[in-house]
């Protein structure tokens, strides 16, 4: 099995990726500076094939030293957050993530030249399709549609240009993966969060699922949602995404190619909100949980994309990958976890 460096290993998706790699028998080195959540305990922390290094991925010397002993590099480190994060940290998202990407590429080019590193698997984002005007979004459309309007989407598109440029000039092999709307457990309140008021509930800068769950848990009625609720998303289980990412890393046909990783199922925000409302009230045993679902619409954020719908055929045809966990099943795992996190004050 390979020795794999995962940057951003202590992050939300990173934790799922490390777990999947270890489950497949790989040796994993994780690197993270704990800037988003602080130190977070993971189930695999004591695994004999896992080493976690505290460090800044903008440090080219550190990254070069770590990569010198690795066969693969999953480049996942980035400043990332929910929709309000895009506004609060518009410049930092662009500047810090560009520095992380450049340092990662510099180190990977040197390690590949030295002879051991085989490939970099870059974590991009569905936000590269932010300005798309037709759907589903297919691999290659990001070069044809207008560029993303948000600094985060623009920077993620730049990651893909870094990947291709490093191949063009230095023949550093790559694979680009684009996760869509990851949902799972393990995401807490970020250290840099500012509170946003949504109705009578103060939210951290998180994502739509934990935001909606905690509002329902706190008894908000009617439920406040951003926009009219017609926004379309593909909510994909973190464990499924990790399988797709690691499969793309391993698969020989993924070399120098890009893949959307997502469930094929579309869900509107309003459908999600009502499903969460029914489940939270039913699981908690609250009386009156059969009462009519009520909601009100708040003004959406500027970069709240109305439709994010991927074409998933390429990942299925080339990699044999499908994200198959239904949203209903995902929520049965996620809602109790968020309920405990709310009680503990970590979300």
C-alpha cells in the first residue's frame, strides 16, 4: 500500500478521507495547523499507520520534507466555510488559499522530481460552477462558463489551473476532484466564527444542514430559511465523498483528469428543511410534531447559488464510483450528532 500525505487532515472532509485511506491499508501522514476548529479528537488518532503533524501548509520546506517520503498527496488544506464565510473572509479565502496551493505545488514538484511522489490529488469544489447557466454541470464546463463571482469559487478554479500548469511545465501528474455539498458528522464551530442572527437563533458560520437542525432543535417556528427555498443542492455523505476521493487517487484512469463527486439526487433547500423539521420533532418525541411545517424566507447571501447540479456520469463510468447514501439515512446519523454538539456548545 502507498504512503499518503493528506493536508487539512483535521478538517471536516479530511477526517473522512484519512479514515477511508486507513481502511484500505494505506499509511497516512496528516498535516494541519488546527486554525479552524482547534484540536479535534478523531477516532483514528491512535492508529498505528497514522501520523499527524502540526504545521502550516504554506511552509514549503515542511511540505517538501513531508512529501519526500510519500507516494501520493491529497491536497485538501484550505480556508473554507459556509456561505456567510465567503463574505466575512473574502480576502483571506483568496490570499491564504493561494499561498497554500502554491506551497503545495512547489513541494510536490520537488518531491516528484526526487523520484518517489507519484501524483497529487487536488481538492477543488462545486463552486467552480458558481456562474453556470445550464445544468447539469459537467467536467470541462468550468472552462466554458463565466468565472465564479465569489473569491472562494475563483480560488478553487485557480487550484485547477495550478494542477494543469504544474503538469504542463513540470509533468507533475494530477487528479482533480470536486465534492458537492458534503454532509456528515465532525464539523464544529470554527474558531473565527462571527454570529449571524437568523430569526431568534444565533448561528455560527456553518452550513445549511447543521444550521437548520439547530434552529429546529431550539424550537424555532416558523423556521427561517435563506431565500425562497427553491435553491437546488446535492447533499452528499462525507463517507461517500471520501470513497470517491481515495478511488480517484488510486485509479490509473484518473491520472491527469477531473471528476465531479456527488450524489445524483437533487434536493431543494425547502425539501431539506421540511425533512429535518419532521425528523427532529419525531426523533425527540415532542408532542405536536405532526403540526404543519411553517417557514419564513430571509434575504439570501449574495453568493447563495440558486442551482448546483452536477453531472455524475464520468465518475461512474471511469472510476466506478457512485455516492449512494440517501439523505434520509444521512440525517439519521447527523441529527443526533448535532443535537449532542448543541448541548456541548461545540456547534
